C-alpha cells in the first residue's frame, strides 16, 4: 500500500471523508496527538487499526464526534456528570467513559459494556467528521508500544505502507493523549490523565474525582483495561528508560557515576549542559504543560540518536504533570529509582 501525506485542503479533507465511508483508515492531527481513524460502527474497518498498529485487541478505542447529537446510538445514556463536563471541556482533550450504545462495534470497545467518547477541538478532525458523517474510533498513530506521534513525519515513520492517507496539520498543541474519565460509577474516576486535570473537573462537578491506582502504578495481573494506555508498557523508545526520582543535585551525581557509552539524560530545560553525558531536554521543571508538549518528540529523538540507556528526570504527579509522569512511567516499563 502506498501512503499519501497531504496538506490540509478541501480536496484532502474530502478524500479522507470518502476513505472513512469506504471502511479505510486515515491518520490525522488532533489537538493531543496524531490518530488513526476508522468508522467506529464498522468492526471490519476498526480491525484494520489493530493490524496497522500491531495493537492488542483487548485495548479499547476512543470514539470521536463533532456534536452532542452524535452521541445517539454511541452511548445508551448521557449521565448528568457527562453533560456538565461536556459543557465545560468539549470540544477539547477530554474523553468520557459512558454506557455503550447499540451502534458501536464490539471491536471498538474491546467487548466492554462502556465506550469512551470525546469531541476534539482540532479543526481538521471536525471537518473530516462533518464531511464523512462518520463517528470514528482513533488511537494514537504509532506502532503499538512506541511514543505517540505529534506531527506527520513521525506518523509516516511508523505508518508508511500501513494505511492510505496521512493528513498533515502541523504539530499537535497538547502533546499527550486526552484525559479519560469514567462518569458512571458512584464517583467519577480518571483512568488516564491528560491536559484536563483532576482539579479542573472537580471545580466543575463540585465533587471529588478519584484517580485510578493504575495511573501511577502497574495494572495488576488479570485486571481489565477500561481505557487505552492503562495496561501495557507503552510510549517507549528502543532505549531502556529509568526514571530517577530526586532533586537535580542527586540526579546530577547519579549521572556522574553512569557515563558509559550509549547513556543519555532526559532532563528539564537548562539542565543538560551541567551533565557529562549527551542529553535531551523535555520542558521546564515544575511545568507539566511544556513537558507534555515535548515528551513524545524527545522520546523519539532519543531513538534517532541511538541512545541505549536513558535516565529521566522525574516529573511531578499533579495537574498536567500527572499525565507526563503516567506516560514516562510506562515508557520506562515501570522502572523508578529513588535517589
């Protein structure tokens, strides 16, 4: 299969819409990361996503819509909490897990009785959904386990020959996937952290929003993944990544003791020049927004430079930083060293 990469034009959007209607795949930009889209109602089309990514089929996908009316048939009910959160954060980087409706393919939901839905704010996604009439399932457009792509060249690096079309909409703004929150239980619960934080949602709902233990630790054996990004080592470069938890002085001392060939540092802005190893900086210290924007590109750059062992500065675990820690924790296959 030849993969076309096209700029955003009325013609390329129309082509994307036709491909989705025909049960084909399209990679396209969202405000979070680039995604691979297929008609969420068409199980055969959705299976092509799993094949293109090499993704385990027990990992559910998120359905993307462009208006509240599209929820009909995708969910069986819209809980009151969901209406409040939608009013505050849609369109935007928030996915809500709700009771599944009859029109969503079993393949999309990995057999669960719930479905994650979001309304992206990126204009290209909205144009494609409107032009096609298709609510589409879309995970990130990377080979399974690798860092998610935030631009078209990185998408092409993973997906060349695996799907017919990539729409090039430039760099994604947010840089990590959407927040996923389940709104059906006794308490709302974050299943995957992102740009829309626990604190922001609590301010809207006027109640506590719980955080799944699987966000900051490994999912237990046999535990079902209720959201993408919960279950596996994920977002990982080829290098072995280890998170070092401690202040910069301790981090610097640790690096000083580990200057073997192939060792790289993944650190915060302005720190790299003080270390005796090659480095990539991934955002400002204490600033989850800049870290989120740069993390996946930094992880991919480590591969491009041939890094073999990576020692990463540990982000904080609140606000948007929770999302950064969650992705880096999985990229490190849950390896954390306390300094």
